[in-house]
C-alpha cells in the first residue's frame, strides 16, 4: 500500500490541558500517530508522512486558513498517496469539511478529516478511534472523496460526507449528517452502506477553481426580535440568512419594518448586496413568509445545509465575478451536497 499523508492543524485532537486550560500543543500532534502504533500492532507496515501547516483551535479559523491548508495538500501531490488524513478541531469541522469537499471534488483518493471530542489523554476521547477508522477506510481503498469519520459517545462509528456534515449538536460533542443521512457505518463487520448515495458514483461536476474564499459574506441567524437596523452592510458583498427549520424567517411588518426581513432584503438590494437564504427543502408548497422573502428578491439555496451553503458561497464569490456564474455554481451539485 502507498503511504498515507497526515496533515495536522491543531484542534482538541492536538491539544493538552494545562492548569484547567485546553490549548494546542506542538508536542501533541504526533501523539496521535504514537497511540495508533501502540494500539494497532498489525498495522506497523503503514507509513505516514506528517506535516503541520496550521496550529490553531478551530474556533479561531478564518476562510484564509482553508487556502493555506489546500495549498499545503496540493504541494504534496495528493493523488500520489493512498489517502490523506487531516486532523481538525470540532467547532468549525463542518465548515472545513465542506470547503475541502467542494474544492477537492475531483480528488481520486480518500481525504478524511479526523477530530476528537476530548484531548487524547482523556479516556473519553474518540480521536484515536476516529483516526483508526480513517486509516481503515484508506486501507480498504474505499470511495474517493472528502469524508469525516466520527463516533458519537455511546454510538456506532459513522462516516459522513464532507459536504453533508452538520455542526455539532448544541451542548454536545456529537455530530450528524443533515437529515441523519450518514454515508457509512463502521464496526466489526466493516463498512455498512446506509444510503443510496453510497452506491452512486462520486460527483465531479465542479469547474476548475482557485483556493480563494471570500470573507465579505455576512451570515445572519434568525431569532424572535431580530432588529435589522442594527446591521451594518459596509464591506459586505452578500448576505447569507439562516432560516428556521421550516425554511422561514420573519416577513411580517407587525413589529415594525426594522424587524422584517422583507424590508432588509429591499435595503440590501438598494446597496447592491445580494441576499441568499438557507437551508430549505424545495417542495410543491412553501410558507407564505418564505414566498414573501423570495418575491422581495432573496435567492434561496435549496436542499443544502447552512454550513455547505456558506462555504460554497465563499468559494463562489472568491472565484467568480459575474452574477450568472455565481448563480450557476450555487445551483450545481458540485460534490453531492444537494439532498
């Protein structure tokens, strides 16, 4: 078997605890490899090449870090490896998984992001198990693409498509794929197919792109009483407005124009800022509020998680200037992100 490329970026999986504070530790990065060697005697023949282009807690991530990470992987000629494993923190794991999933949509080998819910010294940590699953996936020469192996506490190990991973559940370290449509389950019997998507060929519809991600997108989360007059649009090229689970947000003028997304959409249009909405499942009928938002000029990003929608929009604005090019890219199924 060819060697495996391991790329360390920090995160909890590369951290230690000192006087009650969890922070990245340069010495901890390679501890993962050492632990794997000690617990998997039969895998001593596997060779890893390691590099560390980033060292940060993932909550401190900026879109430009994705560019740094992508360039580091590309410099190693990714197709020459049996597979690639990237360690990452959990806080922004879903965003980076989507970024790599979109950019590397034509990759011919598996690329897996591995995280840990606790530092590796903690007996509760799942980082080693997640890493071992990633190695096994590469060993078995499974489907190429970007994936995230992750075992929630007291649950089976699941493999998630990078462009379908949702952020961790609130007050929890658990992860799910959107609509609970996990890609594979891994256990004593090996990898078990869970969805029809598993058997479909890998989608490679994406155009050739530069690893450039716009940082001029304002993402807004809806909540009762959100006052849009408090929002500054200086330096904003596009707005991505999150939605409630029904694909809705407040369109009513009952509480004043400043609390209506319809009014905010019209304001954005006057200032040359496009408003995108997500997530929402496209169906034969939509709530009246959603219809009002679309009639006001907002663009819906259908059938995609909010994390994937944000990253895809970052990549679109970083690569294309013409509105039609951006729109075409956003509606295309680049890496299997559309449900």
